C-alpha cells in the first residue's frame, strides 16, 4: 500500500510542476486535464502526508523514551504524544485504505432520476410525488440545480412517472444508492375507513451521459411528434410539440412534452435516452467481466425493495443495511444525508473485504 502511495505522491508533485509550465498554461484543454488530475489526487496525498508526519512524531517520541533519563513530567508528556501519534496513524491508515479503493468513473457525473408509481394506484402516484419533492429538496440543500425532463401527473396530484436532471458536483456518487423500490405505509387521504395501505414507487438513478460517452446513430431513431396532454389525458395545446423517441436496436422509448418547443423536448428526450443507453452498456460490460462481484448496495437491482416509509410510526427503514431512523418528517424534507453516509460506509466496508 505504501509503495503505491509513494508513487501517487510522486505523480502529484509532477502535476504540481506541470501546472506552472508555460506550455501547459498556454493550452487550455491540457491545463484543465492536468488541473483535474491534480485535484483528484489532492485528498489522498494530503492524507498520506499527514500519516507520514504522525509516523515521524511516533518515532521521535519512541526514541526519546528509549534513550531514558527524562524527567517524570516530561516523560509523561512524551508518552502521551506517542499514544496520540499511534492513534492518528491507525485512523489515517484506515482512511488511506478507503481512498485507495477503485473509484466509480461515474461518481463525478450529474444524474438523471426517474420515479415511477408502482403498486397502489392513486396512492402510489402521490408517493411518487413525495419522493420527487424529497430529492428536489435534497438537491437544493446541496446547492445543486434541478431540471424536470418529463412528467406525467395524475388528476389528484403526484406522478405516474417523472424524470429530472440533477446537476451538481458528485451528484451520482451520493444518489446512486437510491435506485430500487421504495415502499410507503400510511392511511391514504382518500381512505375513509382509516386503514393503512402499502404502496410502492420505483426510483432509477442514471449517470448523465455526454455525447462522447454514447454515440447514437440518427438512423437508429424513430421520432414521433404529438400534442401534449395533461392529467386525465386532456389536450394541453394544439401544437405538436411533444416528442417520442424510439431507439430501434434497444427498443428503449423516451417521451417528453414539458416544453412548448418541439426542439427542446427532443433535446430532453435524447438526454434521457443517452443516459439509458450508457447504463445499458455498463451493465453489459459488468456482466462480461468474470468474477467482478457487484456491490451489495451500489446501484442496486431496481426490483429490490430498498426502503420503507412508515407514517404511523414516523420511521424510515433502509432494508439493505438494517438502518431505521425515527425522523420521517425531516427525511421527507430532503434530510437523507445520514442514510446516504451509512450506505457509503457499508459499501466501502464490503469493498475492503474484497481486497483483503
């Protein structure tokens, strides 16, 4: 591990020097590449340097104690410094092991999220709307930008399905754990008998794909235009601004009608299609890699029930890691960082088992 860290530190120093090179400074694209590579290594190098300082402190304190002849008070102070340095080394070693784990290449990407009402009729659509508000609020709290790409609302509110883009540094690294089936247990507002119903909604989290990530042949697309419709199917306008894009080889269909402009709807639909094709290609690549065990949490199986929102008990349970929090109201307002942090920690511990 430490040979690898020495190599990384050497690379970091080389990149630091390159950032002062006039040839690099005069080439904007090269400067951006070097700056990103430098930034990617910054945390691991600063952690490694902190570890080396703790190592020097430990050796120095240990040498003083072994030499002997210290005054009692001074000896006690040196022994405390040695213990503190040993504890620091231990903590930083664990952090370095985590920092050396392979990085998900998509972690820095924006995300496209899709929420679809599942079992439960109107109540499932209302729950899909609640999840949408939750993620929008979480994104706002992080200072991220949200753009709705497509939405099919119901007569009583909520969504049959809604797709939206979240733009923010590291958005995918945090939200990728949200893929799966979310379950709600509550008394529907339409239920006069006061019985608790169980409904579901499915969340899909896709890394936003750039054009360089996925090349789409225009000949593989069938594009249909039609009039936008609102809740219940009534026509919203008389112009054919809504767009349906079908990718013939994969059979993937994406519709968008939120914009008044047919061109803008087409752009949004292609953005979602590109993300879906990128995800499909990644899944095929993972399946082809023999012995590559998928993370227990990671991006998860969308058919897997991952979380339950229980209103009568005011609790939220993540079934993958057995975490239960009695703060439903706060979570519905986007306060999900504690859950995400726990999922990340679990994922990292599972990856560490694989490399040990």
